């Protein structure tokens, strides 16, 4: 699943390619995950200029004047460059074509990627915007595993399974720690680790992607990567599940109960 760094890079790439251009036409190939009809979406957005693309939590938001289209790539959705006249594939979900006869397409072989016209804002703060004080208060009142808190989009937006593991390793805090049991000093370290890990991932993915959509790049992960046996410091990487999600960690990480 695309997480905060992936989506931040996708948003930047879409901005460079299409912001300021007019949406010539769009075509929905899988309407089941759209909150309005395809015709309503076309009427709302076609012939309008794309003003802004932003990452919003684990989604992308495209701003066309007073209209906003939200794209949620879900587990297997991805973005692809397309040119006018290019054939659709079985996994095509939606195609947006802009002035200049170029555009992009969302594809998802699982058909789970969703599109929302006029999405509602969430009350939870974004991982890149939450203050250290808010972060500490959030952890302090949750008596569940810290990884579950970090991944709960109703509590904090943007963090997923992979990067929660990396930031917890970076902070040397066990993912099995009870959030409210983590001491204030360690919470400050985790807050700094969250920003450092996410900022570095955005930079690494952006450099590797250039102006292309390359999907989820995981070559830069610290511990959450299939086949990786050792952490950057040389410790053995272990694997267990937390609430059904694969979790990578090492004995370097302290457990707080």
C-alpha cells in the first residue's frame, strides 16, 4: 500500500506534470468505487484547470477550482502516465487527460482503488503536521500497542505498516510497547524519528523516481523489507504480526509495558 512518502512524491510528480493544465476529459472504467456517477464527475471536472495536487493522509487530492477529487490507491493501486489514444488495460480504474494530450491513469487489478468527489476532511492531524505536544498527548492516552496507534488513520494521518516499523526501529522502541507506557524522553525521540524517517524516504523516493511513476519503492527501508536479514546496525531482523499486519523489528528496540 502506498504510504506517506510514496504519496508525497506522487503528488509532487503530478503537480509538475499537470498543474496549470486544463482537464480535457476523464473516463471512469470502474464506477463501483466512485461516490457519484461517472457523468456527474465529468460534469464537475472536465474543462477545468488543475490548480493543486496535495497528499492528504494516505490519499491524493486534486483541486479543480472549487471541486476536489480524492484518489485512494488502497492496497495495490498505482499511477501510470498515458497519452491520447493509448489503449486501456483490464486494471484501468480512471483516466484523466489534460491539454497537451497527456494524462495519467489509476490502475488496480484488485479494483479497490476509490475516487471521491468532494471528500470530507478528517479530524485527525497529519503525521507531518502534528506538534510534539499533540503527539505526546496522543500516545499518553492510548493503552494499546504503539504501532497500532501510529497506523490508526483516525488518530494520525499518513503512516502505514511499513514506515511505522522503520520509525520505531529508528527510535529503538519496540512495536509491542504500550503507547501510554513510553516515557516522555522516548516519545520525543520517536517524534524526531518519525520526521527524520519520513523526510529521508521522501527524498530517496523522489530522487529514484525522477519524473516517472515508479510505484512503491521499498529499497530504502531500514527494517521493513522482505529478504532483509540485518538492520543498518547489524542486528537480526525478526518478524511477527500485530493485529494481522506483518511487523519487522530487532532486539535493539526497548519494550515498554
